[in-house]
């Protein structure tokens, strides 16, 4: 008798990367379970850009369309739940979920993304993805030539500031405390009319997430149209680490050219593996992981047939 809880592949994370992997596997006739907690990193963003055929759509529209196409393959199941534990077993892996279900899969794919850590500044989280933005390729065109801030410090502020100079010549870097930029970097930025403000920010004044101004600890106010922010993040799921998957110095899961992690049978794609955070990149990685897992399964079945 077939155990209904046994799958060829369990995909943890059913957003862009996970769904893309699932589509390749569904088309390869594989029995797949997608477990998804429904907590996409871009869920607060009103419009998603820079993904062909879907430019300007809401993230929800894109993922709902993707999900409807993926679950139309009859070997694919989608479960809204959170995977809390993963264990290596003789014939693959066992995943336990928050609701107490246990599933077995021959292979695992993680499309679990990352969790952005908001600074302790009133209004920051409310503006995240709306007017406090992470990437000029996703949102820079919409705020081009506007009065713009960059919330960052050190080398990353220099490199990101240089990049943003392409989109606006009205740019100020807010280090929220003492600047760690070198004298040379500060001089170069100043020569391009990019100044550095070290004052501590206590609040972002906003209307429904649209930034109006930064409020500083000393009571002063700076009006702004948009604020880019480089903030820290952590892996959304600890399961890959608990299975022994290596993590690089940037905090990303290490994968090879075919999205395979350092653990046999475990693949990963999307934001959890890559600093180039975009829907297109997540879809690419998921598609590659799906095809690579399919190829491994076919090879194993062919050998033992
Ligand atoms: C504010 C913001 C705006 C953005 N705007 C754009 C844009 O305009 N254009 C663009 O191309 N890119 C944009 N991006 C980047 C893009 O959203 C990401 O690159 C993309 O969402 C990554 O897809 P992913 O599938 O890897 O992860 P995510 O979309 O973050 O999805 C991860 C999924 O895994 C689930 N999950 C995690 N852990 C578990 C678990 N243990 N069990 C079950 N489920 C789990 C989560 O609930 C979530 O559904 C934006 C990002 C941010 C933060």
C-alpha cells in the first residue's frame, strides 16, 4: 500500500522559488508536496517590477497565478503549514510540521527565503517595501530623480550610494550614528554631491507607508520622497542548517550550479541562496533545482528498475 504521506520531493517554501521548482517537477510526473507558511518577503509591496510579463502587478497577483498553474498538475499538493523539523532517514528525509503532520520525501528543496530584520525605528516596518525600499532595479524607476535617502553605513553604503547615483542626483546617506565610511569614500561621495548625515533616526513620518520625513533624536526633521535601506536578514528556516547544509559568510545557503546544497538530496533556490534578491532570480533557481532533482530521481529509478 502506498503511504499517502510519501513524496518524491518535499518543497519547503511555496513562493516564487518553490513554485517554480514544483512546476518543473510536476511536468516530470513527480509526486510533490509543497509546504508553505505564506510569509513572502515582498508581501507588503504594492507593485512588483522587473519580472518579464508581470511588470507592475502586485506580488499577490503573481504568486496566486503561479500557484494556480502549479497545482493544476495532479501530482502536486500544496499545504499551508510551517515545517519545523527535518531529519535524514534511510530512504530520504522526514519533515514535521507545526500542525503535527509528518511527511517523507526522497529529496528536499528549500525555497524558504530570508527574514528581513527591521531596525528599531518607529514607522520603518510600516514603510518597508512601499517607500523604504531594498533594490533600485525593483523600485528605483518609480522614484527616479526624487529626494532620496540611503539608510546604510560603511563600505556597503559607499557601494550602494554609488549605484543609486544612477537613479537620482539628490541623494543623502543616513548612517544613523557615527559614519564608518573612510575619509576617501566620504570625499568621493561629496564630490558627487552625496552627503552623509550621522544623526540618529527615531522615527519615519509616513502616510500609509509613504514616507514623508525622517525625525532625528535631536528633534530635527528631513523631508524625503524615498529611502533605500540595507538591513540585516536571517535565514527564514533553520532546517537546512540542522540537516548540515553549509552556509556562506554572507548567511546564504551554499549551492552549486544546479542548486544542490552541500548535503546529498537537498537543494535550495531563491533568496535563501542568493544576494541578488529578485522574483526572476528566484524563479530561475527554482526551475534549475526542479530539473536537477528530477534528473537525480530519474537516474536512481533507472538504475534500480
Ligand atoms: C520589500 C521587498 C520588495 C521587493 N520587490 C521586488 C520587486 O519589485 N521585483 C522583484 O523582482 N523582486 C522584489 N523583491 C525580491 C523578491 O520578493 C524576492 O527575491 C523573492 O520573493 C524571493 O522568492 P523566494 O521564493 O526565494 O522567497 P519568498 O518569496 O520570501 O518566500 C519564502 C516562502 O517560504 C515560506 N517559508 C519559510 N520558511 C518556511 C517553513 N519553515 N515552512 C513553510 N514555509 C516556509 C515563507 O512563508 C514564504 O512563503 C522584493 C523584496 C522585498 C523584501
